[in-house]
C-alpha cells in the first residue's frame, strides 16, 4: 500500500470549526447541516406535491363540485405531483438528506470527502427546486405532460404548459442532475475511501449499503434522463426532430420529421426504472437497521441482505422496457424484459423473508419507528405482489393505464418509502435534535397514515380491474363502468384528505419536541451503530472530537448471550467481551 | 484470526486475491487519494452520458426517413485542388491524441517533482486542446455557412445537423472545461502550490485522467459519427 489512508493520518489534520452564524448554518460545509437543509427543502416541496394530490382527489371524488379545477390544471397537478414526489422529494430526501447525515457518522468519518462540493450540491438542488416551482407562475403554467413527459404530446399544442412550463421542467431536471452528481460522487467516495479503522465494507450498517448502491444507480441512471432532457429541450426550442415524428397538430404541421418517440421512452425508462430502486434501496437499508434495533436481534442473513441489494441494483438496469409493453415494441423484447423483471423478485423476496425472520422471536419493542417499519413490510409485500401482475406482458396489457397501475406504484414506491422516511425521522430525531418526541402522538400518526393509506390504495386495485383509466379528468357517462366506481372514488378522496391532514400530527409533534420536548439520551434505543456513540450529543462539527472511532465488530450485536447489555456497540473492543461471545458478519 | 493480521498487514497482491483484499480492507478500498477515486466514479457516470448521446444518435439515424448525408463528402476540405475527405477531422484527431501524449509525459514529470517540465508539458497539452476547440469552431462555421442547422440541412436528414451540433458541442464543452482545468493546475504547479500538500503532484494525474477520457470519447465520436 503506497497510499496512507485518511484514518491513519487524521491526527495530522487541523480541524477548524466554523465560527459565524453564516458558515455554521447557511453556507455550511458540515454534512449534518447540509443533510438538514436537504431534508427541509425536500419536505417543503413534498408538501406542495401532497397539496396537489388532494386537489386531484377532490376533482376525482366530486367531479362537478369544484369549478376552480379545470382539465388543464388537473394535468398540471398530476405532472408536478409525480415529478416532485419521485425526484425532488424522495431522491433528495433519501440521498441528500439521510445519505448526508448517516454516511459519515456510520462510516466513522469526520465529514464527506469534499465538503465544499457537498455544499454546492445542496445549493444547486435548491436552484432546481426554485426553477421547478417557478413554472407554476409563468405564462401558461407548469407542464401537464404527465411525469413521464412522453413526446410528441409533451411538446405539442393542446398540452398545458407547452410554452414555458415544459422548458422550465427540463431545465430544472438538468440542474437537479448536476446537483445530484456533485452529492453522489461525495457519498460514493466517502463510503469507499474514508471509513474509520476496523470498518470494513462487510461491517457497514445496511443503511449505508442501501444508500451507497442507490447512489451508484443514480450516477449511472441520471445520465439517460439528462440526455433525454437535453434532446427534448432542443426539439422544443431549436425545432430538432430527435423525438418528434412528422405530426399534424391541431391541423397545423409544426415542422418536425423523422424522430423517434420510442427512443425517448427507452432513455426515460433507462433512468426511470433504476430510479424506483434509487428510492427503494435506501428504504430497504434503513428499515433493516430499524427492525434489527427495535427487535433487539441481529439482522437475519446480513451478507445475503448486502448481496440482495447489489443484485437488485444490477438487475434494475436491465428491466426498463417493462414500462413499455403497450408502446409497440418488438414482442420478443417483452419476453426478455418480463423474464428479467420477474428475476428481481428473487433478491427482493430474500430481503422480505429476512426482515420477517429478524422479527421472528425477537424482543419486539413497538415504538414508533418499529411500527413504521412493520407497516412498510405490509405495504411493500402488497405492492410487490401486484408487481408480479404488471411484470407479465399478458396480464399487463389489459391492466395498463388503469388505476391498478396507480395503486401498484403508489403502494410500492410511494407509501412504502414514505413509511420508512417517517420511521427513520422518528428513529434519528433524538440524534439530530437532541430532543425526544411524544410517543403517543407518534403512534396516532402511524395508525392514521398506515390505515388511511390502505383505505386509499386498496380500492384502487378494484377500480383498475373494473377498467377505470388513470389520468382522466372525469369519467363522465362511461357505459362499462358501474355507478359504484364513483362511490369508491368518493371514499378514496375522503381517505386521502384524512391521510393528508393527519400529517399535521407529525409536524405538531416535531415542533413541540423542538420547543419543549424532554432532552434525549445520547443512545435512546440502545443501538450499536457508530452515530449513537459520538462524544457530543447531538454530534458537533468533525463528529468525533479528538480521536476517530475504531470499529471491532459488525453493526448487529444485539442480545449477545453472556454480555452485560443486550447490545454491543461497534466500537467496543474485543477485550471487553467474553471470549467466543461476540459475533461478526465475518464468521 | 486476529484483527491485526487481517486488516493492517495489507500487502499488495495481484489478481483475484488482490481484488478480494482491496474490497475487504477497512479504511479504504483503493490505495489512491480521494480526488482520484472520485474522478474515476465521475468518469464512469460521464461515460453513461456520452453513451446515451451516441446510442440516441444511432437510433435516430436508423429511425429517420430521409437519407443520411455522406460524412466523407460533408466533412471534406479542398486541398491542392482536390477534395480530401475528413481532412480537418483527421488533423483534429491527431492533435487531440498528441495532447494525450504530452499529458502522459506531464504526469511522469510531476511524479519526478520536476515542476518546470510538468508546467510546460501541461501548458502544451492545454494549447493543443485549445487548438482542437479552435478547429472545431472553424468546422462549425463552415457547416453553418453551407446551411447546416440543428433543424435541417441541404444534404439530407435533419437529424444529421441536430446530432452533429449536440454531440460535438457537448464534447467541445468537455474539452474547453479540460483546458481551463489544465491551465489552473499547470499554474499552481508552477507556483509551487502542491509542494507541501499531502497528495502532492497526484493532482496532475487526476487532471490527466479527465483529459485522457475526453480524448477517448473523441475516438468513439470519430468512429461512430464521422467514419460510419
């Protein structure tokens, strides 16, 4: 080894603490502050998207009641709701938020490897959010092309936001990708190159594994979105014909010829499918840690969990065209992509079994983070099983573009990751803020969200089987739909408003906790991972005081027989544990 | 197995054992500075961007209904009274590959801590890169004069101009960024900025990685756009 690792050179470094208010909280290069900035911004746009979904539900539940929602608005709502939730909320929150907060703390690093770049990443992300939100206020409003932005419709007359909205959307995505790349390079390099002594890759908590692999997926998948955004921007502004065939739009020839709309779909879904796992893998990782900690049991099959994450990540790049079964591809493609899609079920099922087996005979503490984790297992199995329907070409064809699809992807990549996000915020809240929240209020929040989410999405499966098409502003008098379909829509709308309103409990709880919550213990859950064993609580700039931690075991030594506590922190030395009593992922 | 043996006695092994040893090590996977590891990951990501551009270009080339212009004719230059196909492109390619050579020498001189030679070789690389961009500007203006536009051209399929300006433009931006990057590092080398830094002149190699990558991408653009 010619190159000396950072962990061995740490004592040679000088550590400067930021001093002014601005360097501490605004232009901060501290990964924890950047994580909170990312998190707050993401939650803020997420609330906008939540508001949009309530508006959509109002229109669908009571089609003739709300005259201020016209069809153009409705299409803008679905587009912005989808794009914000997938990219600007979940991707930013899991990687920019949790990634930033957890990676250096769990790896035992002082910070990300390039803190300045990390800071730049957040501010660029903020610019992309501002551009996106600005599109609501420009002439013609935001784009109404649907979150998939399929051409030719996305840049043809008749789609809302054709003048400026679509341009702002594409520019905002490009800026977001730049921001993500700056952050993502940092996360990957930190995990690979800046761990503390004794921290091997196979001793990393699964949270870090999930975020790490998701970041790699992002770095390899976002390029396809960037390229398709640039090409569509040129089709719109320079009248090139990358995606636009010769079309007649409203009786006028816009002047395009010879482009390939299917090319856009391929590029978009080459990004779009890994994107599902960019959102899901961090959730998988975090939920593993939550379940293990609150069940006081080591995670079942740690190595298998790691390899399952890697396999899912790899496979996610070869399944993209299962979103395009009805696009008019060669049928042999459908065969190939259906096969690869169903293969993904294997590592995913391994993970689900391992979560359940971790709970098996565990000492389960039904605290708020655990409730959200168990809720996640339910919703994820549910969404995963409907995925088997949609992954098969023959079953997908009649179900395409119905509410069944809406129910499936909301269950699997809407509700499930959001439950993990909420559970994770409750779990790490004491570390981030130094305060405890109200347990009872948290439990109410869980049950209202969890049961409410089922009340929204379970009926949608039936609507989908009945043939209710998605993305319709109003059904009108459609003969093949029974009248009861509308009754279900009313029920769904009421549940949606209930769930949206119940999120208030979360914010009330957190604001109350900040103002007058009791001080938390540095390690309230008796967890083993490094972030709970910082010298300061909450951790200060530089995380570890004078000495970097040294890791002696994996992250899951819970309820080890013969040890005084029911957990052994990762940084407890081998000499303090009775011989033969500690376990390690290595053995 | 005691930890001291397992984690600290890292020797450099080759082949499969070396791979396993790298990835099972604590502290760091690769024995390289952070900047270098990050540059590797960035270039991998950038590879996907250029791949998407090239695959997109090939896809529209197959999809379009109009005939594709013959690159040998479009990119021909008049020399000694004869049209020579791809003359300018050949010179540009030669220059860019030469610049990779001077860059490699600069990396070597950097490791020998020969500041003066490193500076001049990096400067030479930057000048070669800048002349590449200059010739690209010449090529663009010639084609624009002949009526090639992103939305259409007199030679055939409109996608020819669209792909040409988009791909060479994106690559030209990479070269331009590289020239600026080279100049910044070159002058810092000259001023002794890296003299007392822990990672010293390894930055020259990191700059070189980027430069070789941009060069390699050009080879693919040359093969798929100009020769096909």
